[in-house]
């Protein structure tokens, strides 16, 4: 499987996959970029970092690059090992990469929805607190029978809302502990 894409183009294109300029690997590294042996030095004598290409041309292909290239240093870059030659494995890696990006996007959307739900719940909680205070105050005044009646009608709804808030908060805690 020949490719006219250079290593530098492959590495640069790999960063384009993330939504919103995401410049992170789509999956976590099992070891740090400098936790490999044998030691490979870059042009300036520092230990080169071992990264994984996530471009469609070279998915899963590991390469060496100067660790702090964005803050200066040398422009060293080299393949660490041979390419993935199997068309099946290559296609599988590209498909899995697409799925990972979709799941990461969905995770961000779900976190946003959860944040909105928590915000709305907090607002509802404040409103219910004010209604409960009004109910307690209304029970001590004899002249506000209409208001007192309205508050008494809303009492079951207030109790139901408190339970709903408790469920949402517990759900949030469970979701956040899984992320």
C-alpha cells in the first residue's frame, strides 16, 4: 500500500480530526511519550517523544518527534516502526477512529445538556424554596386565604419537584463519576 503522503504531512493532518480544533490524541496513551526504550535522540540531542499518528493515511503508525516542538527546538521527525500493511487493519483503524471522534463529540454534547439540566434544576430549586417560604408565611396570615389556597394546591407539585431535583442530582453524580 503505497502513499505519497510524507510523514510531516501525515502528522500535521492527524490534528485536523478533532472537533473545534481539538489537538489531543483520540485515545489515551498507555505510556508516556518519553517512556520507551531504546533511547532515540533528536537533532538537538534530547530524547525524542514517541507519538501515534491518527491520520487516515497512517492510523496507529508510531513516530518520533521532538517533545517541545511548539516551543522551539529542532524539527526532528521519524517513523518509529513500519507501516500497517494490511488493508483490513488500516480500514478498521480508520473506522474506529471515526467512531471515537463521534463518541467524544456526543460526550461533549451530553455534558452540555447535563450542565443545562443542572442549571435549570437549581433555578427550580430556588423557585420552590421561595414558594415554600410563601406557604409557611401564608399559613400564619388570616387575610390571604386565596393565596394560601393556591399555595396548598401547589404543595404536591413542590414535593414532586424536590424529588425530581434529587433524582437529577444523583444522576449527575453517577454520570460524572463514570466520565
